[in-house]
């Protein structure tokens, strides 16, 4: 009886593996067509150091750290 359970388990494992591979294969062709947007041009680094700016992203981060 244990051989029957083992065969049944391997059948289910194989079927789920085939399903996962099929889902992945279905997704991959569409992922290749996605083009990444161009990054915005960066400002040149300051000559004397510094360069910190309080951007919206930084302000949002500070809002999330408030207690």
C-alpha cells in the first residue's frame, strides 16, 4: 500500500511541476516585450561635496519613521 501512496504523490508532484512550468512559460514571452523606461538624467555631483536634497521621496521616508 505504501508504493501506491508514493506513486500517487509523485504523480501529484509531477503534475504541479508541469503546471508551474506552463504558467512560467506563458508569462515569459510577455516579459521580454517590456522595455524599461529611460532613467532621468542625473545632476552633476557638487565639486565641494554635499549635494543632499530634500526630495519628495526623502520626505515620505521621514513621515513613515515618525512615532
